[in-house]
C-alpha cells in the first residue's frame, strides 16, 4: 500500500511545472516608469529602470545612480518601440512593477486612445499604475529628473500624487481601468493629473540634484489635464482642480483661505467632504444639481475675532460655503469652455431619463455647454482649536 502511495506521489509531482517561466533578478531589468512621446509618425518610448545593486546598497551615496532611463524613438507602434529597447538594455525589461505611466503633452494633444491599447493587452502589467500628463515638456525629459528625497523617481511621483490628492486636493489618482472607463463612457470625459519640471531640466539629470540642500530641479504636480474624448483639451489651475474634486467628493482634506471681516485672513482645514450629482428635466431640457457637504476646523486666524459666539461661527460657515460654491462654478465654466463634461453630468442625465438621454448623447458636448448647473454647499465648523481668541489680539 505504501509503495503504491509513493508511486502516486512521484507521478503527481512529475505533472507539476513549478515556476517554469521564472527569472532571477540578475536576468531582468525592473521598470518603474514608462514615458510615451510621439514625433511625426514614430513613438518615442522611455523606460526608467532600477539599478538593483544600488537600490539594495545601504550606502548613502553609491557609486552609481539608483535608476537609469533608456530611450528609443523609431518605432511605428508603441509595442515595436518597447521591443527595440532590448538593443540598449542588457537584460529583459520587466514591466510587472510599473508605478507610473507618463504621457507627453504633444502625445496627449494628438490622442491617447490607441496608445492605451498596448497597455490594456499586456499580460505582465497590473492595471493599478497611475497615469500622468507631462506639462510643458516631454515624458522623456521628465523621466530623466533625479529626485533627492526618493531614490526611485517613480516612487516619488506616486507618493506625491497620493499625498497631494489626500491632503491638498488638486490631483486625481487615475489608473488604467478608470481612464479606459471614462474614455468609453459617453456621459463623462477623463482627467489626468499633470506634472511639470520646476527648475533647470539639465541640472535635474545630474548627481548634483541629489546632493544639494535646495535641489535646483524638482518634479511638481500642477492641477489637472482636461480631455475631450481622448485628446488633451486644456489645463485646470490648482483652484479649478479643487473645484472638480469638491464636486465629485474626492477631497479628504484641504485648506481653504477666507478673508476676515476685518483686515487679515483665516485658514479652514477641511476634514470631511461628501458630494453627489443628480440631474432632472425641465420639460425637454436637462439640469444638473451638485450638492456638497463639508466639515472643517479653524486652523489659523490672523485677525481680531471672537470665535466664542454662534453668530461668528455661522458667518464663517456661510463664507466657506460661498467660497467652495464659487470654486466649483469656476471649474464647471472652465470645463464648458473645453466642451468637456469631466464631472459626469451626462451620466447623471442618463440615470434620470435614459430615453431622453439617448436623443442627446451623440451631441452631448454641445448640450453640456448650455447645461444649467446648480451648486449648493453646506459647510459646518466642527472645532475652533484649543484657544477661542487669538493671542495676537492681546499682543496688539
């Protein structure tokens, strides 16, 4: 009996393939970021690869840079260009750890729909990498900048994107699935976070950018890139980007600066936001309604003010409501100038009445320009801080 069991176990083990296609780290080059540019009819692909030995080193300053960016620019398709990178890489390029995909500005203006096809088909890629647009530069230039606080620039871009979205509200975390979903949805246009090179791009490529107390070059997020269909239509300012995120309830925390009734300013820290978008019809004409609820704490007061009265708090709440409402209206007006319904009002209209939506979906960008959008904001001040009156009053 035991002999039979032993034979069966051996036969079973022979059928197991194990990790038949596994490769050791010294056989692959790990890609953390990819940049796509287009010039004429050829694609320029840049890949940021880890220097494995340097990343694993405990030395503060190693002999080699932590990453290297390889570039090739003669492929008629993206897939061909990426395969041509093997002519410069000593190892097989592995994309399964991709964190960031950067699209050059000119590439974004031409259209990104066809470009995304290769990334949606690649079985090695996970879909949770973030997608960005390089503002006023190419993806190639942007991926050459070294970052002082993170060994791996792609990790810096990813961490800053998450932090900015959570604590400031001017960016959006858009991965491949979300972007494709927005592209195929007739009732919503896509947005992507934009990043630019602040400082001298030439110095950003050298080790001096890592060894300076004040780096001469940094990568900085700067509002949202707005798309009409799959083409870049224009840019949102930081304020307009906040308006977009307010309307969609994407802001976890942010700071709103308000003028005091007397001379000076105050800062409100938002700690919670909630939003919903609905649509209704007035006869045959659609209308959109944006309702936002926010809660905040008073974080800074640089003017004489008694926060111990209900009237004062109500006045601040009204100011905060009006400021956020105007920020959303500014974002809606800018989106209308681009004929780009990034808010998903069309989707709300579809939910309200799919029969009427079917009559206008093919020319929704024209309907959107004249769409009445009603914004209501309810603001609530939760905390005033550990002091009611600022010591500045006493000091004066």
